C-alpha cells in the first residue's frame, strides 16, 4: 500500500542514543488511515529489561525493530510493513487494541474452531 506521509512527533535529532531508544511514528497510508506505530532498537529491549530487572520483554503490542533510529532505517522498515496491502502494519496496529479483530471472545471462538477441525482430522486417522 502506498505511504502518503510519515510523521515523527518527536524530532529524531533530539534522540540522544539512536541505537538505544524507541519512538512513536504516525504513518498515513492511501487507505486514509493514520497508523501509530512504535519503532524501537534491539538495544532498547536490553536496556528496558535491565532497568526493570527482567530477563524477558513483557507481553505488549509488537514494535517495528530497526538497528538504529535514523530516518532512512525507519522509512525502509515502514515501506516493508506497507507491502502486501500493509498486512503486517495492520496486524501490528490492531494488536494494540483489545476489541475488534483481537477481542478475546472472538479469538477463543476461532481457536475452538481450529481445535475442532484438528480433532476431526486426528480422529479420522
């Protein structure tokens, strides 16, 4: 899908360590929707785990990961996420919502249907 505009609410020049941080990015696509995504660096995950005294990253909506927070890296990553009708961008964006596509009742019904089909396949053998 075509990217219309990418906006950084925080100036990239204000980031002290472009290899250890994260930033919100607003992406307007040709479908008229503006997607809010978080772009982070791998180092930022290590920093967060150290800060919180954890050996894992807690469950949360996924981030777009780049080696460093440069405009070029961010644009390339967003362009990749906008491919194939922006499937992955839409998935990442919607995963932050607990309603709609990722409503718990809807997910449980989908999983029950998958289990039913799998059980039928296994019992047919």
